C-alpha cells in the first residue's frame, strides 16, 4: 500500500502479539492502521491495558510489530533488527518522558550535548547547538545548573530541548505533564504548542482529556484497536 508523500508516520494493519507463557497469547494490537502527516499535532489516548503502551513502543522504534507495516519518514522500519532500530531512534525520533530522564551528574548544557556527541558533532559545535536549544525553551540562564537545581517544569523543558537535538521527524511525548502540577503542566503544553506552530510533528500520549483537546485530532486505543476523532473529545 503506497504511503502519501506528506505522511511522516504510517501504520498499516499492525498486529502485536505477546506470548508470556506456554500456550498463552496476548493480542495487544489488532490490525491498527492510521497515518500522521508532517506537522500534525496528535494525541494518543486510551485506558490502561488498551494497547496504548504497545503502540507507543512501536511508534518509538522500541519494539517491532508481529505483522503489518510501520513506515517512518519514508522508511519501512517494521522488521529492522535492534541495531537498526537504535539508529532510527537516534536519528529520527525525539522522546519526552514523564520522568524527564535527565543525567543527574551533568549540567543542562551537558545533557543537551550528550545526544549530539553520539551523532558525531564536534565539541565546539555541540556547545553552540546546545546553547541554541536551551534558549529555544527559555532557559538560557540555567545552562550550567544540574537537574536537581531546577524545578520539575524546568527539567521537562530541558528534556524537550534534548529531544529536539537530532532534529527529529517526530516528537513523541509520553505523559509529558504527568509529574507536574496543573500550572507547570500548562507551561509545558505551551512549549509543545509553539513547536507544533513552528511545523514540528508532535504526538502526545496522554490520559488527560484537556491535553487531547489541544491537538488537531486524537487516536483512541481500545482493546487493541484504534478510533479517531477531531477536536471533539469528551471524557
């Protein structure tokens, strides 16, 4: 099945089956198909056990489908081996986690330079790029602070800046406001809104209806199947 040229993500009949024990099969995804266009702002929602985490792992190239195809930025990544998937993650996907996942022993700038180091960027260029990234999220004066010296919202802004270091095809945010109070969470969502307004493709995995309403559309996972909607989500 051909992929539309403006689609950065395209899943077609994706099935994921786990076998946790002899004679036991868990059907986590049951023929999931949807596409995300370049520059879209999409929420993925669903209750615990719905298949949402499995879908997140496949979108993030942390796992591969049992069957079906997943095309990311024009490349079929469905059955790549672990090394190839790792390369794709480093080159094409930006991750923002609920728990920030910053390196506690490094300064903010060093945290931002780390993914650039693994991309082979030279030292002086890494520092310049890291400085530009931290300015983009409004923390230029916090570059030499360590994570424990920052508030939760500031740490999450650093995590967003780090996710942008590889200029990813998609920014994948997993419950990005889950560990934050509502006011601080609003600041983080404002940052994601601005990135979307600048043309970035953003996919937010969330259980929060108010977050889903901010997006262009939502993809709901129930019992391993998808149901799509546009701006009219009600909890």
